C-alpha cells in the first residue's frame, strides 16, 4: 500500500494511505505524554516542580512555544499548575474527580440525559459501594460517617439547606470513597455533583418550611441505619438498605422537581 508523509506548520504530521489519513501526534502532545507518564507512575510527585524550561527544552530538543503548548495540555488535565514569579515554574498537582465530572456532565447534557437517568445509574453503582464497604470498613470509616451524621443533627435542614446538602453529599461520598474499589468510587463521584444540584434545588424550593422537617429526620435515620449495617458487616443488608434509600430519595425529589427534567437545565 502506498503511503505519503504529510507535514504541517504546527509541528504535526500525518500518514496518508489509500483512502485514509492518520494524524501523527504534534511534538507538544508527545512531550505532554512523556511528562504525564512520569506523573501517573509516581516518578513525579504532587507538589514537585518540573525541571526548568531551559532544562526541558534541552532534554526534548524543542522551542519554548512548543514546551509551553505541552504545559497547557497538562494544565487542562489538572496535572500541573504554573506558578509565576522568581520561585515559579510548573508544579505537579493531583487532579480532582470534579475534572472528570465536568466532562461527563457536559456529555450527559449534550445527550439529553434526564435526572431519572442519572438516578437509575446511582441505584446500580452506589448500593454496590455500600455492600463492599460493609466488607472492608474500618473503625475510622465508621467514625467519619458518624461525624457527618452528628453535624447533620446539629444543622436544621430547613434553615440551612446549603449546609444540609453539603453534608448529605459528604456522606454519600464517604460510602463510595471507602468501599475499596477506586473505579466504582470515581463513577459515583462523577454523578454526585449533578445529584447535589438537583437535591439542593429541591430543598431550597420546597423544604424551607419548618413544618416539612420530616424528610430531614428520615434521611438521618436512614444514614444511621446504614452505619449500623456497616458496623455489623452485613453486606447484603447494607446493599439492600442503600438501594431503598436511593429509591426513596428519588421519589421524594420527584414530588418537588420533575425527574424527566434534563441535566442541562441544572447548569443553565
């Protein structure tokens, strides 16, 4: 098969075959890939400064604009931050789950996903996290969950809905974080921001009346029940209870905001 190497002014190249063209990576992309590998392998640790621009330009044999383009790629991935000043430079950072959540959120919005769709995904993943946590939980895990519940009891939900939503978010986050499965934990975290927005809107709109404090009390009891099941290492019970909790929460929210509401509307 005949091939041609096509070069462009941006440092990239493409290999042209009969009927198709495959683009080769730009130089900046290759440099960012090399540095990314060092970060994810732990060769470069969080807070470490990368070598100076002069050193990296010499190491890779590139110009300053090409190196800075590589830096911009890594910055968008939250793998480095650029510090200015005499003691500045490119510093390694740890990307937050919110980075992935933003991209997933945009994708869900573009595909017209609804709140019901997100809730169903949660009912598949989060109960599994609760079951796994029942197997591996530590005394520290239980203590951290109890601290969140204590803070919720000290917060009157209908008077401080933002704080209540934050604490509820944290409880769900801990269940996922401590379950021992990083893949599941990240999947759950990526949906949490969307759910928290929806829940926060529902609370602020329709639960500001002290006479409607019952949902808050039920939520605390549900959280306390999960902690009891985790302490007893009841895997099936924890998973079953958490599925029922999520189902009840979805039904409660549906009474104040339609579950067929598209995700994009929460970000408008």
